[in-house]
């Protein structure tokens, strides 16, 4: 039933396609947008286009950025001898919030999963290998403690160890099966401190 006309229905449908947004929330958001002042609605629409057009992968760590290098890679006070490998930009943000880690990151944008047909070539592993140089002394594998995250960590460690790099895995203070993004900061700090060489 077309209660509101095509424009409103179209907007509702777009919101309903977003993750975690059900039909009722989609309607609420669509009506919120319709009631926005025109300037605000334009800025909102433009921010979606800008994000889509301007955002790219950092040339070094594959983080999302508007520039060639992300803020972390272009910060000279970061310790470039340590690289922490994480699955997503949100995991990186979680470690940044602990304030404990001063090294660089590498964002894989996923984890290997035979079940979902995601192989090593589908995530940013070759980009990691390409940036390994003499400056890098340690790679910390901080993929999620899930079956996929563990398999990815083991795969990467097998590639890196012959290159003479210290490879470590975060400690299991992070509960098995959990998503790093949602683990509290103290647990993450402890997991990082308690990392062991593999
Ligand atoms: Zn970067």
C-alpha cells in the first residue's frame, strides 16, 4: 500500500536496506530526514557521496582515509618497527582507544573463511607482505579469536616467519568467539601486553 507517495517510500526502502534497520526504524529515519531543514538534508546527502567518492585505502596499511596515507601511517611519532594486523578499521579504532599501542597497523578487511569462500587473495595479505621491510621487527596478529581469525593468523605467521620477523599473537584475555570491536579497553590492553611469540 502506497500511503506516502513514491519519494517517501523510496527513502524508506533505502534506510531499510541498511544493516540493523527494520521497517519501523526505516520509516522513523525517513520522516526525520523529511522534517530536516533543506540545508541539513543536502549536507547529509552530500556526506554520503563524499564518503563514497573520497574514501580510499591507505597506501601503506589499507585503513580508510581521504589521503594517500592515513593519519596513523603519516604520523612520524608512531613506532614503524611494529605492525599490528587487524581484521577491520573498527578493530584498529578499538586498539587506538586503549592508548597503549604506538606502532602501525595493517587492516586485512576480513578474515579467511573456507565456509564463506574467502581465501587469502580476498583480504589484504599480499599488501601486508609487500610492505614488510628491514624496519619492521615485529608483527602482532590481532585478528579476532574466532575460527576464521585463528586460521588467518596461522596462515600469515607461516608466511612471515621465514622472513626473520618476530610474529606474535594477542593473548587469550580476549574471549574465544568474540569480536574485538566490542571488547572493553582493559581486556584489549592486557591481551596486547600478554602477547606471545608464535
Ligand atoms: Zn595507513
